[in-house]
C-alpha cells in the first residue's frame, strides 16, 4: 500500500489545495448576485469556483508540476483581475470603467488565493531533497491549515450570501403611492346641536390625509464588492 510522504513540499501542496477550496466556496456564494447584475459575470464566477474546487481535488491526488503550474497561473490571473476591477474598473460590461468597492468577500478570497500562491511557490522551489516531517508535526500542520481555511472561507461565504439575498429583495420590491386605484376619500360628517328646536346641521371634517408616498425599494444592482471580480 502506498504511504503518503510527509514532507514540507507535500504539506505546501495541501495548504494550497485547502486555500483553493476556500476561495472556490466564496466564489460559489457570490454567483447569484453577479448573475443578477450581468449573466456573463455570473458564468465567470461559477466557472472560477468550479476550477478552484476541481483543481484542489486533482492536485491532492496528483501533485504533478504541470498541475501545480496551472493552478499558480490561474490564481495569479484571478488576483490581477480583482486588483484591476478595484483600481480602475473592468474595461467592459455594464459597469465598464467604474472601480468596484473593496469588501469582505473579495479581501478574504484574495487572502486565500495568496495562500495558494505561497504554497505552490514553496512546493516548486528547486532543492536537492524535501525536508521530512514527523507524523505528529505533519498532522498538526494539516489540521491548522484546514482550520485556517475555514476561518477565512466562512465569513466570506456568509457575506456573499447576505449581499445576494438583499439584492434579490431589492429586485422584488414594489413602490406604493397614496392612490391605490380607488376613489378619492370622501369627507365624513358629524352632527352638532344648535338648540332644542333646531335641526342638526352637518359639520364638515377635513378629509383624511392620503398615505405618504414611499420611495420604491432599491432594486439597484448594488455595484460593489460581491466576491472577487
């Protein structure tokens, strides 16, 4: 039976794989909101999330140099795209040339992708031989890497889902006005006594005030930080 080698290079690959899983999880959470703004953006984030998750599973099983290099290039490209979109805005799309705001999902995703780059860089550094690790130290490091990934991914997923949910509510909001399609309110009358033998005279009351018109619910695209792009 093949036994896993407990070396620093193997640990670096696992660190990169865990971080890639975390980044992919955050990207999945922000897909619905991006889809509402621009379907092509939603497709991009869904594809990026699928790549990061599949790549993590593949590299754990086959840590080949070509697979490592592919992950390095893809994550570096995603980071550059995030930086461009926040500094100058994308050159195309419905918000072309408008810089996006920096929010929690994007920052956390960047931290995870930086971890991917660090792990892959360490694993491909030229060396005579990899450093062997004790079983206890190796397991401790793997557990710590997994917990760190969860600590970064969880708030990013929550923020991404919250943003998408609020945007959905905005799109379904409806405006209300004082006129609800019925007749205008009629003034009500009350009677007052003017004397023992005098007929009751009607007394006019001011018509009821129409409900104050409320502005339509904000169903805007929420062009800000929704994850990464």
